[in-house]
C-alpha cells in the first residue's frame, strides 16, 4: 500500500466491507451519532485502513491473531465479530477450534470456555455445526 492509499479515508470502510459485508457496515453506520462518529472514523482509518490493509500477513492470519488476543482479553462482543470475520477470511471451524484450544493453554479454561461459546453461536447461526 502506498502512503496515499493508506491516507485514503474510504480505504478503511472498503476493507471493513470486504471483511464483514455491506450489511455489517450499514448496521455499524446506523449506530453513529454526533458524539461517537470520531470513534467510528478512528476505527475505520486505523484498524482497517492502516492495519488490515497492510501486506506482510494475510487477512486469515490477522483474524487468527485477533481471535487469540480477544480470547486472552475476554472480549466476547468483539470476539463474535472477529469469528464472523475469520470465517469470511477463509478460516474453517476446525481451524477456529484449534486456535481456541491453543489459547486455553495460555489464557486458561474460563477464557477459552467463553470463547468456545461465542464461536459455537456464530457457527450455529451459519449452519456450520449442529
């Protein structure tokens, strides 16, 4: 990515749409207001425009890292979104299971148990497990 592309305000929104879909972005935009719009812009610009658009590791690898980090931090709301994104980025249910099991070793069973519950919910919603 060139510096010009990294500074393009629409880049983050484009990457976010590629990761999560247009419906997700519309729902996210519906939550914007005059107070929180700066946070939405920051997230799109920094998280997605400047980080997710970088070369070096692919989006699937970024998703796997985020799932491990969010499990360690016990952030179930964010984890749900990132499990959905990981599936969009080509992660399989078997890969998600292994990532969560690996995090159990270092983050503990309570964090991993919560993460498994979140991932199971997303997988069930998508009809990927029974």
